[in-house]
C-alpha cells in the first residue's frame, strides 16, 4: 500500500474537486452545493474543512501543480472506476482512500454532491488515467421484483400468458400483404381462444373465469407480440362479446357468448358511422320495429350513414349494430341489435353490403370495413335488451325512464374497452422504450479523444432527459389503469359514470403519451429505429389510431371536463349544461388567487421532491381551471348566450381542465399505490419515479404556473434542473426499469436490442 501526502479527510474529496475544476469554470450553484456538503460533513476537522473551502475560491483557484498532484494521486491508486455502481464517483473516492489509508467509511456528503451536481461517469472517466469497468446498468434493483410489484394479484395469469406468446404462431414477421396478414392474425386469435383466453372476462357458465382485470393485462401484453393481434382480439372478445355480455340478457348469453369465446361465432362492433364518428347519439342507422312481423328492420338511410372502420368486418358472421330504435313511431334512442351478416358459406346475406377499408397507416392485420344495411329484418329477440326492451305486445319498456341516463348507462358498460385501449397504447410505449433504451445501453458514439472508447448513448444527459421521464410515466400510468379497471369491475359500484369520466380523460392523456413516446424512441434510435425489423415503425402506425378510436381524445377530454364541472352528476348533454352553475357552490374561492411569494420561489430539494408539493400543484391547476371556467360560462349565460354556445366558446379551457384533472388523478393513484409497497428499497425507487413524473408534468405546464404566479422563475428553473438530476440518478437503473416491464425475451425480437 502506498501512502498519500493528503489526509483521509482531504483525500476523499480529491476526485470531486478534480472533476469540478476540470472545465476551469466553477459555477455559483456548484460552489453552494459543495460548500453545504463540506459544512455538513462531521468527519472533517476544522483544518481540513478550511483547506477544502480554500479550494472553492474562484478568485484564487488551485494551481496547476495542485491539479496535477490530484491527478497523480488518483492515477497511482490503480483503483478501477465502475460505471454501473449506484454512486460511482463516491464509491471511486472511497476506494482511493481505502488504497492509501486504513479506514475508508462511505461518506453520504460526497453522495449528496454527486446527486446534486448530476455528475456522471461520462463527465469524468476520461480525466483519470484509470481502468474503467464499463457496465451498462446496475444490479442494485431486481427487474423480476419490479415486475412482480406491477403484476400484483394477476401474476399467475400474466406469467402463463407470456409463456403462451412463445409459441411459434406468434413469431413476429414483416407483413405487407394485408390479406395474408389478416389470416395470420385470425389464426392467432383462434389459437388464444382455444387456450381459453378469449372467454376470460366472461362468466364461468360460458367458458370464462369472470376476470376482466386479467383480460386487460393480456390486452397490453399482446402488444409485445403484435398490435393487430391486440385489436383483433379486443374486437372479437371485448367489443362484440362484451356487448352481448354487458348489454344483453341471459337469452343472448346462452345463445352466443360461449360460441363467441371459442371463435365459433366471429363478430364485430358496428357503432361508428362515416358521418357521425364521435357523436354516437346522433347516428343515423335506424332499427324500426315492425309489429306485424315481430321483427326489427335495420336500415342505412343515407350515403354517409354507413358503419365504418369496423374491425372484423370481413371475417364476421354477425354484428352488434347500434341504431336509433323506433317503436310505434317513436324514437327511443340508440340501442344495440345483433344482426347476422353472412351465412355458413360466408356469403353476405340479402340487404347487407360490406366493403374493405383497404390499407391503413397501421393495424393492417385487422380487417376494417364499411357496412350498409338495406331493410335487413331480424327477430325482436335480437335486441340487446338489458336497458331497454320491446315487450310481446309491441310496446317499449325500460326501467331507466330518462332517455339520457339510459343512453349513458348503456355506454358506461363499455368503458372496459376504453381502459383496454389505453393499456394497449401503454404496452406499445413500453415496448418502444425497451427497444430504445436497450439500444442506448449498447450503442456508443462520440468522445473528445480517438484514443478513448466512445460514450454510451444512455450516458448523454440529453438522451436521459428524452427517455427517462417517459419510463417513469409508464410506471405511473400502469398503476393508474390497474386501479381504473379494478374500480370498473367492482360490483359494489353499479353506477359507472364516475369511472367513465375518469377513464375518458386517462385514455386521452395516456394514448397521446404513447404516441409521443414511440416517436421519441424512434428518433433516439436514429436510422435503426426507422427499420421495420426493429419494430418501432410498426408501433408508430399501430398505436397512432389509439388517439381516435374508442373515443376521440379531444372529445373525451371535453367529456372529462364536463364531468368535473358537474361533480360527476351531469348527463353531459346540451340540455343539462346549466348544471355547471352548481360548481359555484363548491369550495373554490378567492383563496386560489393568492399565492405566498415565499412558496412560489421555494427551491430546496426536500420541498421539490415532496409528494405534498406535487399533489398541491396538480390539484391547484385543476381547481383553478375549474373555478375560472365556471365563471366564464356563468358570464356568457348572463349575457344571454345559449348554454351550448357558451361551452363552444370555452372549449380550449375545457380541454385544459380535462388534461389537468387526468394528470392529478394519475399521480394521486400512483402515490396511493406506493404506500402499499412493503419493501423499503423498491418503495424508494417507485417514489423517485413518481417524483420525476410529477416534476416533468409540472414542467410541461410551467407556462401556466408562471402566468398564475404559482411558481416563480427561480422555482421553474429549479424544477427543470431537478428533472435532469433525477434522470441522472436513475441512469444506473434504467436497464432494470425497462426489464421491469416484464417483456418476454421471446417477444424482444428487435435486432438492435440483442
């Protein structure tokens, strides 16, 4: 063991001072961080503390001879720098002291400097003449343990399903002929049906396990195999089968549900029309009851009143058709009717016309089509009559007398599909992030010396900043969607309108997040991300439509905002818009306009990392937007503006509220979840992910917070810096975090991940 001219107290700081002075520019913030650490370091004598503080004097920086002495001391230790350690520079310094001295305790103040300044190995590994142990990611956390936390009570179902995806039938290939692609996907769907997965959400009497929550997990995991498979599966068992299960009664269940779960009956869900995409209540297809024949006649009245974008349209034998039900000359509103499309030979039945939608941006393994009906008669029994029925005497009857409530109750039963779409989008984002990050942990590029190994992409702060917050959000949204499905499936909550409002907003922000994430991943992978073989290209096309189907995101955010305005009691129709005035009775008052200047500029770490701050910031945005929106609508109505027109005038305000409400809901759900994580180490990790997500979310809306005076410029800057530092802190664990998504190795087929 060699000796050192420095005491152990001084020696432990030498690598840090060498890194800090390496760019010959010591900033005020760096000085503050290091000085605070030195002041708080109880291991230092007053003499050592004074010496270290002397080296922080920018007016009298350390001499070049001192810098060379520092470097020589470091190099002569022959200590290996291990990049993958949780705090690599602190550990490196500790090992140097161990080499020269007998005692070398780990110093938390050094760790504090490393964290606060965001110092990374790629910032300094070229400064030291030492061997660098390049390891892309740390093993401090266990990916299996993280995956287990995410799977929760569904671990057995999820693990079994992931093994099923290893079957050769699910091998990913490039498909560019839609007919062949569709046949492949149809075979995959039938294969899963044979395994019992199609009927999973159905009651045991019809071949299922009554496990809608487990079904949602499968829906996400199918995205790891192929997007078209997820959607085709969802249309057959979730939309078509789900409509029979949720909107029909026992007679329909007995006749159709088992066959649907086994794919003996292929069906589609015919709601959307060319002329009325999002306005379901305004669809034009009619279902007129003919008392003389005891039949319901389905008809497409106009050129653009056909059903469109209907998945499974080319393969189906039957459709759940949504139409205006007319009984005894009275329109009873939108109802669902089972309408046969084809015979046993797969020939179209009289009066039914189906056209292929052709090639799309993505999901070309799904057979989307247009459907017209020309006076197609079906038995009265084909009306899915859980919420409205035609009795034997030809009269209409419903236990829900209010037609608006009846309409939204009917649609509320289908919210599960909306959750599944969000989960599928999240699955696509997870896969893209896994590809991009695994690539970034292998691919090296650039350095300041041709003699030194190039840096990993993931070691660049810019790369971390573009991908790490997206990983954190994936965890937040996973937990949130889990909770939403749990609430949706809770039999003690029969009224699903609150969940419908929540899911409307969450589906919007999560599918937009998914698209943005996939695009970021594509760019982060450069030209490799553009190649079909690396899967991101298909994910871009497949997930893009998720922002539109199962509810256009803009329309859904408006729905969510109106739910907030009416305290979840409005029926979301123009006649009920005046209910918004009730919001003025809520505890939203002038206190919202007053923010303590000390609070708006509070920048210490403990405050910025505190969930109480995150909750307050997100809640403040929701409450403030709610209050100002309600006041604007009230003022318009006072001026004599019709309520419908008043809402049009504040539409962008409504969208902001819908987004704010959804962001608040997601974060609060995640924070509640963290409290139940028993393991301290993993709970701390999840807390850090939640902090990054929250600060990143607040940062994205910094303009609004600054306008409101909720944060000042100093705090806005501090939040930005904290986001960057959190990305740095999570860098050693980023590989484990994407492995924690649980994507099976047999699905991770992108060559750039190998």
